[in-house]
């Protein structure tokens, strides 16, 4: 017998939005540090961490909404092996 685990959506979203709040504060800090300059330079490691945070957030939100299963079906592409 399969049981569904109920999720408190507002609590879930609030907990995961905190990740985005930290991310936005980090980006605000970087912009403030580069104040007066036309360009802002970010470290590659920092950008990788930003992307990881966004991917975790979107994956978690998709898993709670159930749309990740539909997305996985659409995004599966055949893989071609090259033998050289």
C-alpha cells in the first residue's frame, strides 16, 4: 500500500526561500563592493555556488509539485556514442 506524505507547503516554501534570500544578499554585497565601477567581477567558484543553490531550490520545488517526473520524460534525449 502506497502512502502519500503530506507537506506543509507554506512552511516548505518559507524554508527554501531562505536560500534565495541569502543568495540575493550575496549578490547585493558584490554589487555594493563594485560600486562606482561599470563592471563587476565574480569568482568562478562563487558563480558555481550560486548555480548550485538555484538548482537545489528548483529541484526541491519541482519534487514537491510533482512536475519533475513530467520534466524528466520531456528532457530525456538519446545519447550518441562516438567511436573514433
